C-alpha cells in the first residue's frame, strides 16, 4: 500500500475543498500517483498543477516537508509515511 502523505494545495484551486488549507491525508507513493488520484477527485485542479504530458507546470513549486523539491528531482521523488507535500503557485508580477 502506498505511504500516507499529507497534501496541501492552494485553496483557490478547490474552492474550499478539503485538500486546501490544512491539507488532507492521501495514499500516494510519488507525484505520478498523486496526479492520478487528484485527476479522479478534482480534475480541474489537477490540470492547473500538471500539464497534459504529466509534468508539473512551470509556475508550480513542489515542497516536501518544508523543503523545495528541485524540478530535476520530481521524477525521482518518492514519498515516505508522514511526508507533507505542498504545492505553491508562483505568480508573475511587475
């Protein structure tokens, strides 16, 4: 069984859904399983985090246990029980 991880996603992507704010526990071993799970539960929000090829979008930052996960390590990232995975969106500004 995949590990239990705590996922936090920006609230505006879910309109107050349970995965926003304080997050929610889910079972996923890696970003690909998490993407599949979110696609089933709330595909519009998942589409704002991942592109059509399954790659995390350029404006999305993945944070694991308070540490930024470099984009080059997304494919290698494996979750452990109790991990907190947070998605942070970057916005361009002037």
